């Protein structure tokens, strides 16, 4: 280690660089674990990053995984006629830490407006929705109305706007059964 430090090779910017005395190994089923030779311990998490990893994909062409008489996994490179205890897939590991979804990642393209507004009360709020007679505009207007908001439908066609209002009120009455005064929808000629 002193020789590496003298040569300036002990300092690295890589967060995956293992500290001195550590070794990266794999299990038979591809999970990566770390051996600390100094303390004679093993652990699943990377000693610096705390991440868990697993190897990705199959062995490269010409490689085979074997087990010796002690149960130790080793790898045979039939092309170059070599044997090693280091998994050749270690260069292609993937993080196995499940990430917690952030607010921006919680919803996707199949999420409905009702799911997004679930548990929220918009009583006393005024919402103007353009294109509210069809598509995304209609679903947004309906969702806000069913969550207590005062919704103003901004539509080009009054006949379609009236139809949208009646569809929203119909859903309000069939699903929620409170008086329709709570569902406030306005149209302007």
C-alpha cells in the first residue's frame, strides 16, 4: 500500500474503488458480496457506496462456471485455457438497490387524474380547465369537480360543454350521492 501511495495510485475518483484489503466476489446465483480480508468478514453492501449489486447477463462466450471440491465457484475460460475465481461478469454489475420513487416518479402515463387527486379536498378552490368537453381536459375537470373544486369549463362549443357538465353531474350523482350543489360547474355563453 505504501508503494501505491508513493506512486499516487491510492487516490481515485471512482466511488466503486474498493478500500485496501477488500475483494469483490460473486455467489453461484450472481449476487455480489465483499470480503474484508483485514477483519475476515463478508458483507453484501459495497464498503464505500453501501449499494448491493448483482452480475448482469450470461457468462461471456467460451466461459463456464464450475464448483470445486470445497464448494468454491470458479470460472473456466475455454478459449484462452485459463481458470479464475473472479467472475468475468463483475465488470458488468448492476445496482440492486430499489430506489424510492420521488414525487416526480410516482405517476406514469397510465395514472388517472382521480388517482393523482385522491385524498385531496379542493373545496373553495376555483379551477379553469381549457378543452374540458373531451379527453384530458374532461377528465381533469371531472376529477377537480368530484374533489370539491369550483370548476369553470372553457370550451369552444357550448353544446359539447353542456354535455360534459351533464356527464360529470351524472357521475357525481351515481357514485357519490351527495347533493349536486357541492359539485360546482359553471359554463359561460
